[in-house]
C-alpha cells in the first residue's frame, strides 16, 4: 500500500484572532514567567470572586530548582489585605484550573491593578433637533413598536458619534 503524503500546513487559512495574538504574545509573556497566555486570557474564570475582576496576574516566578512557583498578583489597593488572607483560596483556584500544583505562593505586586482603565464609559448625549428630524425621516415608514425604537436608538448612536 502506498502511504499518504503529509499535506503541508496551509499558511493562507483563516485563523481565530486569539490564536494569532497568542503566537505573538507568548514570547513576550515568557519573559514574565508565563508559559502561555492562558492564565491571563482565562483569569476571570480562574480567580474566585471578587478577585476575578479586581486583580490580574503580573508574573510567575520559580525559585531555582523548584517545581512550583510564585504568582505575583496586581490587585486594587482596597483588596490587598483580603487577598493576603484569601491567598490559599486564590492559589487553590489556579491549581484546580490547571489540574496540578502550578503555584504554591502568592505575592502582591507593588503596582496596583486599575480595573476599567480600558473601558471608556460612553455617556449618550441628547441629539440636536436637526439630528432627531433626520432620524425621524429615515424611519417614518416603520410602524411604531420595538423595531422602530431600535432603529431610532441605532440612528442616534451612529449620528452622535464623535470623530
């Protein structure tokens, strides 16, 4: 029987964004002690509340010759004392997620975690009368109801965008 020739890996295929970003970020993260970006991507699932959205792993370090490491955690200033108390719970959650003892110690990084620094809250501004009239003209053929309300909200959002 003739053996099948192994097909070369296609480079012109569609790939998920996290796969592409992971390939770029993994070497950078290795310098911070992370073997991959998994712990950062899944931190909201791994960490117990309230630490899931109020903290972020900063780095992992392993003392020479040790098999378990230290998780350095950036956390909001108001939860630092609680995190020190809940360290066994946080470490157990991380180890449980990975299925083996990855970290044995928790250290709080001196730099704080600032949640929501990338979330820009958008305060919807009231559209001017000319904008309202333009939206009303565009949706006048649609009967009153949820569809009309949704189109009005969409139109307001689009026409009120800055930049």
